[in-house]
């Protein structure tokens, strides 16, 4: 399992912008915007497991 850096931020349009980086090389491995419910204003943290194919 690799360590990853999860950057979670709330955009002006009340959506959550999630960016995932490899913590060693700071290489962006994933990025997505997730629509939130209007009542939910907090960005929830998530734990992500990565496994190398090697």
C-alpha cells in the first residue's frame, strides 16, 4: 500500500473538488469534482488504499 496525498476543497458552486497525489513523487494520479448535497457544507476526509502492480 502506498501513501497518497488527498486534497479536498469546496468550490464556489458547492461541489467538492478532490485531487489525489502520490506522496513521494507528488504526481497527480486522480482528480474529480463531486457534487454535494446543498445541506452538506463540510468536506469529508477519505482514506484511500493504493497497491502497486509491481
